[in-house]
């Protein structure tokens, strides 16, 4: 299946791209968003991060057909500040994050992301790292498995699934995606199995997020990125489930919205806000996009702009 960038036009519009601007795509993937940014910055520069070397190799060819004013960085985006500092990059005009796993990663059975293909339990975006899903399933204590399933999968049957994993691995290691799927199905009540949706979806999501440390990385990168925006610069973030969206919404609100105070208590200092929300409600996919790309159904786009009103008043 061809990878279709979700909310492509909406994200590009939200960034308000300047022809001479400096932009960072934290999630290069197959270069869908990056190529559209590059087309619009003939006198600027694009920096793009990805953990997946195969994504970088594929995207390089696509971007080279547009221009040479880009730099690809093989690193987790939580190294945002460190890598940009190494390259001598100061403040930037725009930052894009398109979270989750790309279609090519899901659709490659060998990567072990999907419960629909039988493959070695892997789920690493960075193939050079040591921690993978197989190691988590076979070595994490039951308490840690519970934490992962509850925190990252919001799995209501986390206890049943964790107990089944621990019991099964005492007999032999759990090595493949289908072994884990069968184990999950065996642990769930019939009423749950009859429900719509795949019974392993939340467990696989949880393992993938733990393998790739997705939420801690997201939190760190949001803070780094917001600090690095120029006045007038914007950050646009596309999320695919509630955990990510909650983190993004809160990070933006912390910068752009006044803190809630007790009206009966005196307030000593007026709060200065140097950011504003581009959209209060998340942008979602149009009916046309939903029809063309089923993976757009859960996508939400949020944006924030740095204003630095305090500096403007001086």
C-alpha cells in the first residue's frame, strides 16, 4: 500500500511557510510532508529527523528531486536540541511532527509492528537499538507489563493479558506476533472477543510505544521545539490517538493559555503569554480524505504560534 501523508494540506497551511525560512520535520517518514515544505522554501533550509534508516534512504531521493537545501538526521527527535546545536542551527520558523508508525513500517511483515502478519516480535523504528517487543514480552516483570499495557494501551484487560504472558513464557519464549495474538485471545473473555476491532490492537500499540519510548520522547521534544521557535514561528503536530493528543494539547495550553486561578485569591502579577493557539479545536480529516485514506480517521492536527508579545511591547 502506498503511503499517503495524513492532513498534508492542512499541516502545510498551518505552518505559514516562508520562502527563506528554517523548518524542522521531526518525523520524516517517506518524505510526504518534508517534500511539500522543501518545495516552498527555495531560499530556506529543511532539517528532518527519523529513527528509521530505510526511511531516510528512501526520502533522500525524493527530496533531491526538489532541491539540495535539506539535512537528514538519523536520530530520535528527542535529540532535537542537541543535533540542531551541533549543526549550528538557531531559532526556527516552523516545526512539524506527524506521530505514530508510517504505513510502510506497518505493511512490512518483517518489522513485526502488525498483528495481521506472522513475524518475529520486533516493533523497533530504529533497527540498531537493542530493546524490541520480544525482549519486553519475555523479560519484563509482570508489574512492568501491567504498567505498559495500562499506560500506553489503555487496555482494560491488562491483568489477564500480563498473567497469560508470564505463564506462557515459563514454558517457552514468546517469539512471534501470531504467538502473542493467540495468547491475548486465550486470555480474554468471549464477550470481549465478540466486540468490534482486533483484540490485540491495544496490546500491540502499548508494546510499540514502550519499545520506541514514544511518549517520553514526545514530551521532551515539544518543550525543546517550543523554546526554539522564532517569534511568529509555528509548531504543527498530527496525533493518532488520545494519549498523544492529550500530551500535545496540554503542552500547548501550558504556553498559550492563562493558568487557572482561584478568583477569590489576589493575583500578584499579570501573566505574560508568549504563545497563542492556532486552533482551539483540532483539525480532522475531510470526508474526501477519509474516503481515500482509512488511516486518517483518528488523526488530529493542533498548532501553536510563538508571539513574544512581551518583546514586542519593549
